[in-house]
């Protein structure tokens, strides 16, 4: 159980959500630190306890190699035998494969390239500086860890979501939960495609409950550059739009915090949560470098923290769009008897969180038994 947490996560990773938000049907967090954040091992243990309690007939160590139409149902091939069923729920997740841009092909061979699925810790990288590409949750966490280990880190920053860890004395994800932001449905969003592609927020789960935004990274000594645009003759070229990207992230953060303030006022919770807070804008360098020669040895490795994508190589049903994304409407896939769970904003903004899948699952179950 919890295979991806066992084998595809770096050693220091913790959940972004506070422990009290880790809920599964019939199982809540009962440990001594409800406001803390589970470690990788604790997540595995939490899921194992749930598996033992439910005694669901899960076939472990079984790899699905094909799902294909078969009459009025589906034929499922695995490395442990064949199955025949009328309906299939695709719950393989959205983070099976690391997304690496095509420009990586131009990186000199002397530079080691890894993804977060390969990375375990700083000691696993060769000597030299590190270029981390991507400034969402994964990128900022790995940049901070590498910088603290003594590496010289350059972070290539594209579109990102800036959030404080705490706002008005409460975890920012408490605000998302209490104010109802996480309950927003897929059919209530103006631009659903964009909402489903939204980068993960710049958050980290630490005992100190600290904020890890770009200001925190520059305070550690991380060098910020713009979006990694191309490689030309072994030289990395970065966009000159760093300031604009950061200003947009600052603006969106302010708007979200303002909705929290409004909710606190209208719900009568202001006295409970303390006064509103303001955060300084992102401190963008006056002139960030636009080029980095990857042939000089200054950079020994690149970490591509540029997102993930599902792996549907085993799905032999014509339900993918031109970009390889599953065609579905709130988890109802564009094929009879085929459903999905665990994808970004499947039915609600909380869909990909541990405490968010229960409502989605109940909706799917309702369709299965109807």
C-alpha cells in the first residue's frame, strides 16, 4: 500500500496539509500533533492502518497492463491474471510521470538531470551548483534543502502560487477549508481547464510551520532567475519576465487573503482569528541573469521540478484528448462504465487531498449503484 510514498518521494518530504486534515472514511488523525505535518513514513503508516481496518480486497503486487473494452464492459489484463468487469474506476493518480520539457535535450551531457521522482536528497547529486527548474511546492522545497546542504542553488521561476503558511494565526489551509474555498465544485469554476492545471502552492510542512516563499529562499541565498526558456549551444536562457510573474503571484495571494478576511467578518469569526495581516511583496532582484553557461562546471545538476502527469499507457480506451488528458465530466469518463478519482479538481478543489477524495468517491459510487 502507498507505493508512491514508499518509492517515489524524497526522504525529507512531509505533507503540505496539517495532520488534522488527514481524514479517511472512519479514520481521523489521533496523534499528539494535530497541527503538524506527516512525514513520508507516517503517511505510509496512516494508509496501511486504513487498509487493515477496511479489509478491502486489494490485490497488492499486481500491475495492470491493459484496460480495453469488452462487450458491455471491460477486460483488465494484469501481470497476475485477467479480469472481466462491467465498470472500471481509474484511481491511478495524476503524478505517475515527471514532466520534463523538450529543451532538456539541449543540456550538455556533463550536467546530471533528475526529476523529483529520482531525487532522494542532496548527497545523491554530483558536486557543483544546482539549477532547480520550477517554483511550485516541490521546486521551492528542494531549492531550500539543497541550499541548506551547502550547494549553490539557482531557481528558475515560472508561474506560481504564493501563500503564507500561517495567516491570522491559523494554517492557510485551515482558511481554505473553513471558508469553503476547497468545497467549490468543478461546475462552479469559470475556467475549469486552467483551475485543473494550477500549480501547487509554495508551501512546506515543517515543525516550525514556516513560510517558504521566494523571499524566504533569497534569504537563504538562493539565486532567482526567470522561466527557463531554451538552451542554445549549451547555454541556458531565461525569460526576462521574473518581476511580472512575481507581481502577479503577489496580487493573487492578496485577493485570496481578502476573501478570507471577508469570510471572517461575515461569519463572526474575527475575534477568534486575530487581525488581518499584510505581507511584503516578493523581493525580485534588480537585474536577474538571463544566461547561464552549462558548460563551465558551475552547474553540476538540474532538478526538473516542472510538474507531473498521469500515465495512461495501459488504458486502451479512446478517452484521451490531444494532450493525453482524460476526458471526463466530474469523474464520469467519456466511455460507458468508466470513472475516475484522484485527479486535480475532479469534482471539488479538495479532490487531490487525502481528506478530499471521500466526497468524490461517494458521488462515483452513487453512479455505480444507480
